[in-house]
């Protein structure tokens, strides 16, 4: 079977090389094709990647003239593989994701035979959080027309309010900085939410929301969807949107603990934004837009009022 890899690159040259070299080390004996999408890196790292891999038949480097963001950038690689490689599986992964299992591809084929998945999500371990990131939460389809919609609507309105009043950022940044110094353990990140603590991570789980750092797409997905992701977002909330769209299209999403990756997390954004304040401002602005797209999607299926 043929496996295609889509790796979105932005600025972090060494991280992308580490990700790609690990794939080549483990799977160069297999029938694979790696597409690296450079999202208009201003440091010339996309050109460096093209030069580095120009003689490698396994790898194609595509360079965007503008930063298309997560969804459209990955869609470009997805469309390239659909048009040129006739892949049985397409693995879309962040450049800060590292595969360590030597039988990773064999396990994918075995899981497909057992579950006939459209989208497969591995156990994503974050050294930063010291825990797993996927699934992000349990299946909320029953709540999409009620509590889930209302929760996202509240998040959207709060983000919009923050983004319209820039001084909120400074106030929250200074306030939480002081609190962290006084009670540092108060804001430690928890690897598992109370909701997810009830799930049995030792077995496959169906139609949970999968973390976006690594998706494995089967032919069930590839043949049904022209694009991997909704192209209207730039960054953030793609997991929720994809989960909703797959449910509407009867495409099975499966989490499996039997395949694992390591997610080093936020390497590209940390390269660009040196302070947490600027990074959070950037994130909040994009989250406001992405939650709006999600809410409009749900509204189009009769799930709530249309958000303008």
C-alpha cells in the first residue's frame, strides 16, 4: 500500500528536517511520498528544504508565495497527493511531530482492516504537557445543537470582546503573570480533563474529536472529500470543524492507543512570537475567526443562530 505524508513547514527548518529524516529512516523501504508545504517562510527555510531534498525521489517541496495557514496549507499537500500519487493512506502531520514506532505503517493497515476508519488519530504524547493530547474530548454530536453550540458561542463572544479591546490583553497578561509567581501550581497544565478521565484510553474509541497534530486519512476519506480541511480557517479549531463535517458525511473517526507519535508542540509559532503576550494575541484573533466559521457551519444545518 502507498502512504503519503503531508508536512506543513513554517520557519523552523531544523524541526522539519528532524521530522522528515525520521520518516525516511523508518520507512524508506516502503512505498511512500512526502510532500513538504512551505507556508511562505520569510527566513528562506523553504528554499533550503527544496535544495536539501532536490535529489530525493521520496520528497517534494512546494513553496507558497503567501502564508495560507493550517487548513489551506495542508489542503495543498493533500491535493498534490490525490492528483499525483494515488495513495491508500495520507498522513497529515505537524512538522513538530516525531514518529518512533518502526511498525507504524503496518499498524495503520491492521487498524484499517479492523475498523474501516476514514480518519485515524494516534496517541499523541506531549513532553511539554507530560501526557496525551488526543482525543481532545469525547463525542459531542448530541450536544452540537445545544450545549456544545452555546459553549462555543460564548467562547466566540468572549474572544471578540478581548480582540476589540486590546488593553484586556495587557491587563490579563500582567495579572496572570503575578498570580503565577504567587501560586505557581495554580495554573499547571493538566494532561487529561475531567471529561476525558472517564474514557478508557487502552482501547480504540470511535467518533471522538481527534487532535490536529496528526491525522491518518484512508481511501474512505480521500475518495469522498475533495479537501482535507474546511478552507475558511487560518489556524485553530480545525479539529472541531473536521469532526462535525465527518459526522455529517458519515465518515468514521477512530482513536487508537496502538499507534503513537510524539508532539513537541508550538515550534513554529514559538519561532515567530518570542513573548507569550504576542503569541496569545495572535492566537485569540485567529480563534475568534475559527469559532465563527464553526458556528456558521452548525447554523447551516439548523443548529443555532447564524453568527455574523
